[in-house]
């Protein structure tokens, strides 16, 4: 029995170490995704939309629609889900339509994706980004719900 307990303890320590390494790798991956999206957004901004100010008139600011790869802004009063990129709007619509916390496998399935780990992780990344920026609530790890007044409805 002592030998089994020792092996169990060693296996648990290895699992904990691997989980810590996975968390670090996911954090690094998230930073790269955000950096790539930011660069894509900056490079995609058209120069022709910039207008020179007219004397005595307010400066015209073109309204930019969200495109795939757009950065998710931090939620603040007055913003609605229509400013989000299409993938994020779809996630918001699904979570708002459920009325209860949804896990990432359910989200992936509702988005029409196969519940493969790579697909689920992509959805998890987007849902966590929405939660980190105030659009969704993460009630417990991996369980997302809508926040009153911030639902989909696009």
C-alpha cells in the first residue's frame, strides 16, 4: 500500500506540474493571439477613411465596423454587441439565448463546430477574452453567462 501511495503522490505532483506548465503556455499563446489581432487591425485600417478637418466644422470620424480579427474592446456603458467581430457576436447571442451558464463544449457545438479539443480551445479563448473585457461573466472556470444589459441581440 505504501508503494501505491508513493506512486500516486508522484503522479499527482507530475500532473500539477504539467497543469502549471499548460497555464503558462496558454497565457503566452493568448498574448500572441492578442498581438496578432492588434497588428491585423492596425494594418487593416484604411487610410482613405481619414478626413481632413474642415475649418469651423467638427472633425469627421468614420464609423468602423467590426471585422474578423478586430480587437474586443473593454465593455462600458453605451456599447452593445454590434461593435464586436462576428465570431464574438455569435458567442454573445448563444450565451444570451441560453439564460444559464454555458461551457465551452456547448458553445462550440452551438456554433456548429465539432467538439474537438482544438475547436473547443478556440471558443474558450474567445469566451475568456469576452469575460476579461466585461462582456460575459465567468461564473466558474469554463462556465460563461451573460451580464444584464450586455447580451447579444445583434
